[in-house]
């Protein structure tokens, strides 16, 4: 490999990289004669970012409030600065969401500025997707040129799970952006041993912790080791820089934790997801080690144990990311990325240390992105606790970076028979794997899988010969190979964009046998309803479009529609890995996911608003998703008893009775037709096989007391108990 052929020259004053031979005929030059940006680069970058924005913003409001669990917290934070700081589920500050609040803050600010609505909640996530594409482009371009950067950006934007999560309001969107920024900053720090960039990397990780706790730390080991071994400065300085970055990380992520832990528990909301009202317990348990070993107190059940033996969240093992519905989320280019990682390291391995040479910085980039990919994939593959398909969005920037970088390296080395055959094999492997993935969705665009296979194999066969041919033929073959590699993910992305997604568990692309996916990411259950038609394929029997104020199949903001029975209705749906998962009245998954918010009638919303100013909470309901639907529909605070799973011991029966006696709660909204029905939050936990405990008992005790003490009234098809009118004189 030579620098004349491989565009690894340092940037000039304008930030450009590349050699005269690689800049292209349209390149400009600086006053010193160094190559500048090629004339096509800025329009191409603008086109990439605009196309990404269009993909992520197109018909964004079709998903309504998406995950109503987080949308309700956004609504609360837009009305109460205390709820803003803590990430409370309601403006009355009864309980927080089960994550730190950093991902909620941009949405809360958006709603404060522009009012509550679907777009106001979801647009910040879409802009994060555009920002992630831009950061990824900048990172790859520094060592590998604009062509590689464009390919990486396109591969990322067309990753199906990325198209899903940057149109959704879960914390994973911000986490993915911050992890990409972290790798970018580490690479900038390596290029000259800059303390400032390493400190910024620590800040990004700290903010990632405030987004999704310990997942932000997963990529730390390979990045810290890379800097400790390869930064071009003496060892003592390297270690000092790492300590400075660690201090920045602790400050960026620890200030909020310190305030929460020091704040008197009686004057702040309960920490949702914990069993002891402690954020540290939440971080280390339910959201931490419990995700790895499956021991998640208060959860809906763990996954497979050591040895990969199934479980509620699917089989563990090295093939997890390629299997079932998960494969269609992230693995389209994953085999290619792994091969290109090895190829890139082989080509650049001669460099003694990362910043000693241009090739050394290229090797450092492969180690940074590849190490982040491998350790994240290892963690995901071994998680025995809660694991959802959409978690894999964290892998998307790592995969995309390796695709662009590895392709650039092999393309520049195409004169070598080994390099050209390797690149040819990568194209063929990607085409075959795309054929397999497209075949998993029955009846989904059957012509596409054969087209992708034929085009990919043709490009693979032609690549070794095209490498020595003229420029027009080389470009034609290269474009054919890229098109074949990206056609499958593009189709999945378009299906994802064409479908509404609501609920807590969503997947990209069409329905896949054995998965939770469907057009729009939903899974069809008997009697379930389908959000909207996707690209190709047909829903299983029983899936019918649903109408609503937003149009056919569209959930209206505040009325989370979809696969739900409506207030007071009953229903079940396959939960983790098909396990029976009972759900409460109207608390069923909307289109695109399980555990969606309750559908609320206009009559019920009006009842909550009546006299709401006289109460801290207009109502209380078991489980955050049930409470969220009523809160979003009425705009009034609704207490979520038991938090997300209905399993947190908050509030206790004694505290709830004190609230009622003080006149702080107007209504109690029952589930399943009665306060103690089988589909209350506690009952749902028992059905799911893993909640229960004192927390589930708390919700049951409250529901039992309410049913025995207050009179039931049907309001808009739901059972309301007026907590200001006891049956007896003394409640």
C-alpha cells in the first residue's frame, strides 16, 4: 500500500484529505498547492444530509406519540421544571421514567417552544439521525477521503433499525449519536495526542450515561486501550490524558446522579424501575448487570441462561444478531463489515503505532470502529435479560464506518489480486446474505431478492477484471456492487417509513416469522389490527387497517390506536419470544409495538379535565403506559402506580390513601373491567412470568382498596372510581 494510491494524506488548511491522484479531476487546490476538496464533495454531502433528513422526517406524524411512556414524560417536563429535571412521568412528580432524563430534555424543550404534538416530540430524534450521519462522514473522511465517507453515511442512513429509531422517541437515538461522537473525538485525539479531544470524548460518554446508563460505557475498554497503547506521546502523558477524560466523564454524567441521590427522597419523585427508590440501584440492577445475567427484579422476565438456552428474550449466542427478526434490523452489512475489518487491519498493520504514520492513523480508525463493533456485538449476543431488536441501532455507525473504510482500502489496492478478490468476495457475500434476509418475510417483494442476488454476483464476478479496465467500466461495476448491497436495506427502510410505530417494542421492516416485526414493526395477534400498509407483503389473517382521526391506520395524538381493545377491553398478545403477555384495558400495543398507551375516548378525557386544577393528579392508573394514554389525551397529570411494569412499590397503599384523604387525586382508572381484574398491572406481571413480588402486590392492594371503598362509574367505556366520593363516610 502506498500513500500515492491510498488517500491518507493529512488534511490541508480547509480540512481536506487525499492525494492528487485520489482527489479527482474536480479537485481544487490551496495557495500552497495542496489538494483541496473536490468540487463534487460539498454537493454530495449536502445531498446525503438532505436525503437523510427527508427519510427521517417523511410522514413523521403518522406514529402519533410513538412510545407514549416517554411522550407523557415529555409532556410533564414541558409543564414542570421539576419534572424536566428528574424525567418524571407526570407533572405531579409521582415517579420518574426508568432511565435518566438526557434523551427527554431535547424533546421537552421542543414541546415547551412549539407546543405538544407528534412532530414536536419526534423531530429532535430525526435531527439526531442527520447529525449522526454528519459526524460519521467527518470521522471517516479524515483518513479515507470523501468517497469512503459518503458510502459510510449512506450505509448508516439506510440501516433499517436506524430509520426506525431516529423516527421514534426512545433514548437509543441520542445514545447512538453520542457513541458516534465519542469515537470521532478519540480519533481526533489520537491524531496528535490532543488532550482537548480526549476530554470531549469523556464528556460524550458522560452524557451517554445520562441517556441510557451503563450502555454508554460498553465501548470504553477498546477505545481507552487503543489510546493508551497508540497515542503518539510518552506513556505518562497518555495515562494523564485518560485520567482527565475520565474526570470529564464523571462530571458530565455524575452531577445529575449526585443531585438525585442527595435530594431528600420525600420531596422528589420515586425513581422508576428501582425497588428501593435509588438511581444507583436502578443503574446497577434493572438497567445494569440484570440485563447481562437476566436477574432483573421488577422486570417482565429474563432471557436465556449460560449456554444460550432460550428464555423470554430469545436465544443468546454468536448468531443472535443474524437470526430471526434481529437480522433484518442490523445484519445486512454486518458480515461485510467483519471481513473488511480484517482486511483493513491486514493492509495497515505495518504501522508501528497509530499516529507514527498515515497508515497508522488508518489502522487506529479500524481498531476504534472495529473494537466498538465487536464489544457491543458481544454484549448484545450474551444478554440474558431484557433485549429488544431495536437495541441494535447502537451497532449501525460502527458497521457503516467499516463498510466505507474497508471498501476504500481495498479499492485503492485493487491492483493487487488478493485485494480485488477480497472485495469481490465481500460483494458476493453481501448479495447472498441479502437474499437470505429478504426471504425471511413471506411474500415480501419476491422479485427483489432475486434481483439483488443476480446483480451482486454479477458485480462480484466483474470486479477483478474491472480493476484493470478503464474508469467508466470500473465505476459502472462499483456502482452495481453498491446498489446490490444497499437495495435490501433500502426496501426495509421504505417499509419502515411507510408504517406507523407506537408502543414500547418496535421493529423495522416487514413481518418476519418468529419475530416481533411486522409492517411498521408490529406483530399481529388474533383480532389485532395493522397500522398501515408497508411495502409489499400482506398482513396475516385478522390484521385490518384501523381508522382514526389521523386517517386510515393512523393513531391520532393523544389517542394511541392500534392493536388494542380500547378502554375496558381485554386482549393478549405474544410477548417476549411468544410468551403469553396479558395486558390491561386499552393498554395494548399500538401499531408498531407491544405495551402501547391506552386509547382514550373524548368523554374520558373530558372527565379528567373537569376540575383538574383542584387536584395534583387528575387520576391514577396502574402502569405507566396506561396512565400515559390518559395524560396525553387530557393534558392533565395522571399518576402511574407501579411505574412502567406496574411492579415498582410506588406509591405504597398507605401513601396512596394519604393522597386520597388530602384530596390530591380525583379518579382511579381501573383495568380489565374491574380494579382487581386479571389484567391489572400486577396481574399482567404475573402473566408475564417474572414481576410480582412486593411491588406487584402494592398495585393489587391499592386496586382492592379502591374497589371496596369507592363507587365505580363507566366513563367512555372505562371504569372510573371517583376518589372524592367514598361508598362509606370514612374511606
